[in-house]
């Protein structure tokens, strides 16, 4: 049975449709959001809407049903544009997974790394200011520190006292031990009479250049041979036959020559290396001689000694 609507109902329906059509012209998305507002569409409203918006638009509106289209929550005016992470937050979680709470309780968006508030990474080497390692100064002092006389059956001290101090460049704050590789090398030769000597013939010995004892990085200062201060490194040495090593009975030192030199380089990667390039000092030489008299074995004889003296070098570090 066909139901003819009243004229008043038809006029009201037409007026309502006309108002909605005006809103649609101002808002291109209105057609996708209007269906939930219409509820049940009666024949009178359908006829009026057909005249106003056309059959095609009306069909789409009715087909969408009362729930309307499902779209992500987005900022107004974002339709038709490519949404970025900062523009779209998916519904369904509270708070969304791409938000975290700050200490103040406010939500802050994640950075591209996924960590809220993270500082963007800096490509390349870390940018930090390192102090320039300047040229140090090397100061050497020495003196003879032994007995003035020497005998075959005595207990004699024949040796030297010396220090080699490397001072960091003026104005530097980096500790000297962290800035420089500093080491001491020694070479010596001697002639001495020993209990096994035949007819008191001196026995010769020599040693090629070697790194000397504890005088190198990592600068062990526990036994007093090395002073490791912030502004300097000092090697305290007693070369020869003195202190704990002496010329005991049955031994006589005819002559003794000992040479020293020092090398310095910028520390490489925090580890000690003797590889070039490095700066090397001149050689410093100590010398001792004594005239042994086989006819007067009990007689003490004079010790002739010559220390290397004192020297200061302005170290020129290689590049």
C-alpha cells in the first residue's frame, strides 16, 4: 500500500534537506558524517533528499549506516594529506604506545629513535674539545756519589746519582703521564777484576742499548725510582756499583763507562709504545777509572770519576 505524506511533513523534510545541502556545499566531508545524524529515513525525507542531493549521494549516505566511516583520529584539515607520526594517534590504547609520561606528568611524543625526549644522534666522531699536547722540557742532573778510594779487599761504593725530569708544556692541564710516553735507555761497558781472574787480568763486559729497569710507562712510583706528579715525571737513578750493589771484597773496578739517553713521544691511544716517531736526547756519559796495582793488593787507590753533568732540552715532539 502506498502512503502519501502530508504536505506539511513534506515541506519540513524539504527544508531540512536544503539546510543539510547548504552545509555539504561548505564542507566536502559532510556526506561521510551526515548519516549518523539522520537516523531512520522515511519515504517523505527520501523523496525530498532525492530532489536536493541526487540518488547517488543519497545511496552512499544510507549504505554507510548509522556508525559512519571508520578513520583514524587526526588533526582537522588533515584529510587528503600524508599523515606523519606526529599527526596520527591510533585509537584503542590509553595512553597511545607512542607517548610516554614525563616527570611532570605530561605526555611527550617519541622521537624517531622511539625514546621520549632523546637527543638526536650526531653522525661522525664525537665532538669534544681536547687539549693540545705541547712540547715538554727535559731536565737532567747528575753527580758522582761514591767513595774517593778503592781497594781489592774493600767494600766500596762506586756510582752516580742522577735524575731526569720531564715537565709538561706550560699552561697544560692534562697530567704528564697521560700526555707523554717517556722512557730511559742505558748502555754500559766495564773492566773489572773478579775472584776467578787469572793473574788479576780484568774481565770485560758490555751491554747494548736497552730500556732501563722501571724507567718507562706506566710509571710505577711505589719504590721511589719514579716520581709521577701531575706536571712532571722524574726518573731517580743510581747507576754504577753503589747503594744495594757494591764492589765487595775480591772485586776491583778498573774502568766503567755508562751511557744514558731519553725518548719522548705523544701518548698513542693510551698505551705505551716505543715505535717512531719520537724525540731522542743526546747521550749522557759517566766514567770511572782506577789504577790497580798487583804489587800492592792491600793498598787503596784513587777513584777517578767524571759525571755526565747537567743538561736541559726543549723537547720538539714529532708530528
